[in-house]
C-alpha cells in the first residue's frame, strides 16, 4: 500500500514538473494575459502589425487570401490572428499575433519533448526554455532603433524561426518514423502557409535529415504525398493553392536581386553567431578527424548507408542548420535569426560530456557553443527588459477610434513631439513634396522613428472622426475604403470593407505587383480612397500613381489636414 502511494506521488511529481506540463501552463498564462487590458510600448515600424487587422477584416467578410487579395506572405498567421480576435476581442494585438502561433508550435514541441524526456528531462528543459523565451517575448533578436520599444514588424519572420526551431527539434531528436511523419508534415505545411522562404529553408533541413539517414525514404515519400494531398484539398476547397503559388511567383519577380549579396549581408548581420558556430564546427571536425576520414573513405560508390554515416555527425548538423538559417535571413528585415541553431548544438555538448567529462575538449566546445547560442537569448531578454522596465514612465496614446490598435504607450516627450509634428507636416506640405521629387524619405530610418508611428496612429484616429462627421453631415456611407498607404486599418476600425484584389502590406518597392484589370476595377468601384499627407512620402506617391488610372472619375476633397479623400463618382455629388 505504501509502495503504491509512493509510486502515485512520484507519478504526480513527474507530471507536474514535466516539460509538457510547463508548456501547457505557459499557454494558459498567455491566454489569461490576453484577457487583460494591457498596453505595450510603441516601437519602430509598429504599423506592420496593422496588416493583420486588414487581413482579418477581409477574412471575416469572406475574402480568401491569394484569391481575393494579394498578401506579402502566406495566410496562416492571418487566420490564426483572426481566430484569436474571436476568442480575445480586447487583447493587445501585438501580443495576440505573436502568441497565436503557439497553437501550432506548442503541439510540435510537445511531440519532440515527450521523446527527449524519456531519456533526459534536463535535455528536454534545455530545449524548451530557450524556445519559450522566443515564443513569449514579442521581440526580434536585433535592434533597428536605439530606443527600446515593441517590435510590431518582422512578425512572420519570427513565426518562421519558431517553426524551424520546432522542426529542427523533431528532425534531430525524434526516432519514431511515424512521429517524424506527423512532425514534418505539420511543420512543413505550416511553413508553406507562413512564408515561402521559410518553407524552402525547412525543405533543405528535411533534405539534410533524409541524406543523414534520420528520415527514411518511406517517411519522406509519405510526407511528400501528404503535403500534396493538403494542397489538393485547399485547391478543391477554395482554389487557394494555385493562386498562392501564383502570388509567390509574383513576389519572386518583384524581388529578383542576386542571392549572393544578400547571403553575405545576412552572414554579416549574424556575424556574432556565425563566427563562433563556424569555429565550433571546425573544432568538432578536428576532434572527430579519425572517424571522419574513415567514413569519408567508405563513401566509395556513394551508397546511401555510407553517405548517411558520413553526414550524420554533430558538426555537419550544426553546419547545415547554420547555412540554412543564413539562407532564410537573406530575405528578412526583422527576425529571430538562427534561434534554431541551439537544438543542433546541444547534442554535440552531450556527446562530448559523456565521452570526455569536464576536460579541455568539453570546455572549449562549451565556450564556443555558448558564444553561438547565447546572443539571441541574451539580446531578446535584454531588449524586453529595457522596453518593459523603461515603460514605467510611459503615457498611453490618447485615442477615440483606434479600438485595440491604440493600446500603446510611449515616453511623454515622444507623444509631445508626435503631436507637434502632425501640424508641422500639414503646414509644410511643399517641403515633403520636394522629398518625393528627389525620391527620398525625410530621414533614412523615418518609419522606425517612434514619433512617426505615434503620429500616424493619431492621424488615423482623427481621420475616422472626420469620415464619420462627413457621413453624418452629407447623409452618405462609404462601404468600401482603400488607404493609399502601406497599411489600411480603416475598414476594420469603421466596420466597413476593403476592396478585393488589392494588395495588403502595400510596399510598392517589393510587395505590390502591377495591378491587373480586376484590381483596377475594384479600385474604380471603391467608395472612398484615402491618401495620407502627414507627411507626403515616396511610397504613398507611388501607390497613388499605381492606382491613378482607376481613380480618374473619383472626386478629390480634403478630408482634413492629414488626408486627401477621393470619393466615388456615385457619391461625389452628395459630398459637395
């Protein structure tokens, strides 16, 4: 009887302190925070976040990504955010969009952690804790502005990195081919529906795992068939798959720069990780030189078993993950770069500890591993600490019409400057028109400046009041609204619709294809088209020029000091 009680107590202790239990508790805590009316400090390029509201509003109205509107990335993040809005309508949006991926990554991580825990709970926690830091803290691993603030940009890049972390864990630690099939199919499908460069990176990682003998031919074939079946189901459901592939090809055409310069740029931006990781690879190869030469000689006719024996070593796994990680970063501005390197490094440390104990070899490898793996963790934690501790003196953004988009705060001097700059932009319109003439922004990092982001929100807030006032005075209602700007939050904030076939996340330099007849016709039928003027910018001018052929019959009126409005000819007589 006593033995049974001890066994039950031990079992309960095992469950309560298991990685899977910790993962579940964290998920519940995050859900609880989403129910609270919290604000976050505004940050550089915070307006990237608004894209998710534009997409969610379109999804709620029945529009389908890639079919009814062009998006810069895959639709998974938008669907997760839209689902999150249904559950947590009052949630701070940056926290909601960052944490929404937990729905995908938590089960994937649980799969790998369950396998690891069978042999070593310490190893499982060593994998879990860094992942939770990146999954919980909504920050990129690099700063793009000297002031501490929240990262509303690079969200889908962070999501890809977290998916690659979970996929790397599965490929390295799972031994069951059945579980590998589930993990690879789920991981690769999620990557495909998040960002195509993430899918390419994941595919390269899976290819290496296959060549290294971790994934059998049968599992690889079953996964490929399963993935194609998913695409077929999506195509039959709403025609999404082929349209999405068409959008990907359009994006490739818009971003056809040579890969070599971008590869070098990505390597330089992550140099603090690349250098020690490369040194660790070389050190491991040197320590393994006898077996390495033996396996190299055995390659002979390139038999699969010999190739797998040669490739399946810690140094090559680290090298593969490092190279693939740099490849993914060639297309990114903000990201959690190379966070998935740690799951590949850890097995090398475990092997050296078992073989050598705390001697010189292990100490050298541990030092190099720490130099490679710690920077992303330390940078993310340090940025979060600076942002949240520094927010003690912050003041909330004053707003009436921004819903949860207005749930931000900032230093009082930032708010004061933003308020002054709105009037300055309006009073010096000709000056900013000259910036367009020379094709430059007012500052090189203009969109990263906190006061611009705050001023942009305040201009939107005021414009909504002015739109509602105009509608009330003239007895009209603008059902479709387009904003000739990078983001279009107006339909969401006013409970209206956005025109179909028009790109969201409208960066005319790399994410807005030349509009076809469908897009132009949709613009022609749009009730209200807004052109932000506080300040005038090259990107907005390019968007105006892009859609101008479809706006010739719209009537231009000054909505307020910061927005010109183009009213549909159907309604133009009513607003005179």
